[in-house]
């Protein structure tokens, strides 16, 4: 019985087999959570109470945990589950109670609750109820002390980052070497594009070096009208720049500009030839043809995300969620689980899959830009782009190459002449509303799956 129970736990959490000789106190926060869940699994009780079992676990482990919980119930065990991951809980629950500030505000079958606007529209809860819910599990959710609010709008993606530099020639030279293409230039600003259709994904205004802000796409003109009513909003403006369109300008909690844009004229995409790969079970995709890799700068495809530093991470993340409709993908804590030091957020496009994060906020005593991130053509482009920039010998290499854990991108970071960090990446995780949100410790989450640890000069880089 005991050996079988241990094997069940090890099958769910393989890392515990590797660490079985260690003292529990020496394990990471996430691993200690695994031990606690494992002890409950070994008891095989008739009634099982689980209090937020997904906390501190990497996303790839969360699905396993809920599969185990469903399996326990299938064996005849009644389960009382307290959980913030609504999507996972609704998938296995027969009845749910939703709590706000200690009060039950809604109860019923998950399928019924997802039709309740307070549940469906709230940023913490919005998700359709997945099919296949198992009867007999009770679910109660409580994001402690927080009132659920409806997002003002839900933006569709990041449009561009806006910087300032004293020398537009030097800015264009770096960005061209980095893999972008000029779409327009005026006496006072430079506009660079990628190979996708958006008119530009990077704006450099002429002036003292600095970070101006980030811009996001509104889903419709009606959404632009809605966000124009936000406190401190500029009202709808015509964009007097190449590409045109309309925008509303806001200030996020650290004082930086956030543009919500609509109707910017797209350009014709730039074709990027690609060769298929002979891999594994598909070993003949390129049969009879030899591989020849593109040489030169990486080919930037699109902008992926912006990363800001802030002394007020929670307030900043909440503003972006409430104003632009972001969903938390992973909140990162250090020490106590309520000590949030980083927040990865994605766009809410319902069932449509989006990047793991479009905005990351990390704690720092200073507020500003940490980096702008750009998807390139493929994984080879990350490496050949690195080789090209390294041979130039003109720019500071900041970090890479490696593969992140949260987001899973293969990454490489470079600094422009004024210290602003720009990232090449390929192959990110893509999630939709059904993936819910996670809380994970810094030691478990802010690591690479392979590659070096982030250097201090990268972690502490903040451009105001």
C-alpha cells in the first residue's frame, strides 16, 4: 500500500523522486506544495479538503494535479476544493460557490455560473465552462480581499513601444541590424516594422534618451470610445503620424503613457521563405532538399511583449487588467505567497490563443522599461541573429541564448546604444481563457529551462 502510494505521488510529481533525500525545508516553495498535496493523496480519505492546490506550481504541473483530483473523486472520494483557478475547478466541479471578501455572492452549477455577468465578465473569473465536468465535487473560489470588476475594454495585442533617442540615424542603424525594416521616417521620429502587416512596431522620437510608453490595439472603434471615458484619458485623437488611425492616451500607475490605437493602416507583409524540418516522426518533410540557413540580421516578425519595472507591481498589473482586460498568466512571489514580485499577463481574446504574456511587470525600486520583445522568423533566426550582432561588435549582449520557463520562449537579449534592451525570441506558449491563472515562486518560475541564469545587469536594467 505504502509503496503504491509513493509511486502514485512520484508519477504525479517526478521532481519529488529526485529530491526524496532532501529535507522538506530545503525544497522550493512549489516543491513543498507538491509534498503537501502528495501527503493528502497518500491518505486516500473519504472526504478530501484541498485549499488552493495549484498555488506555487508551474503551469505544466497544474493540469496533472487537477487530473489527480478528478481521479480521486472517480474513486468515490468527496472533494471540497478552494481554488482561484476557476477554469480548472469548473472543469471537475458539480457545484460551485463564489466568494468575494468572505461572502458568497453566487452559487450553482458551473455551467450556470458562467452565464452570470459577474462571473463571466470579471477579469479573475472570465472563462467558459469546459465540457466534461464530473459530478460530486464542490468548488469554492475566493481571491481574498479583492472585489471583482469588469474590464473597461479588452485589447487584442501590443501595437508598438515608443522610445526617445537623440540620434535617429544611430537608432535606425541598431534596429536594422536587429532585424527591423524602416516603414517611415520624419525629421522628428523613426518608425520601424517587422515582416508582418502592421505599419510599425517600434517608434523612436527624437529627444533625450528615454521610455515614453506602450501602445495596444483596440478591438473596435466602440472600444476606443469606451476607454476614452477612463479617468485621465485624452479623448479620441487622430494620430498625426505615418499610418494614421485614431488613439486614446492614458497614464498607467507609474506615469508612463499607454496608447490604445485603432485603424492604423497596415502594409503588405514581407515574405520570409522557410524550409521544413526533418524531425522525429516527420523525418522526410525536406526529403531530397538540403538545408541552407538565412545569413544576416534576424528577421523580426512582430512585437510580442513589453516589460516594465515598478515598485508597485500589484497596482500596475491590476490597472492593466481592469483597463485593458488582461488576464494573469502567472503571478510570481518571493517568500510569502502574498509578496508578488512579478506579474505575467496576456490578452483576453476568449477561446482564441494568444501569447503567454503581452505585459510583464517586475518589482524594482525604480519604474521604467526593462525590455521590448520581438518574435523572429524561427529558432534558427534567434541563433543567426545572435551570431550577426556578435560579429558586428558594436552592441552590448545582455543575456542568452536560452529557453524561459514561463512563456517557454527561446530568447536572446541585446542593448541599443542608449541601454534599452531588445529581445529576439521564437516558440512561445500560447494560451486562451481556459488556461486560467497561476501563482508560482520566483525560484521555480524565474528560471531558464536551459541556458544561463539572468545576469544582474539585465535584472536591474530600468530605463526611465
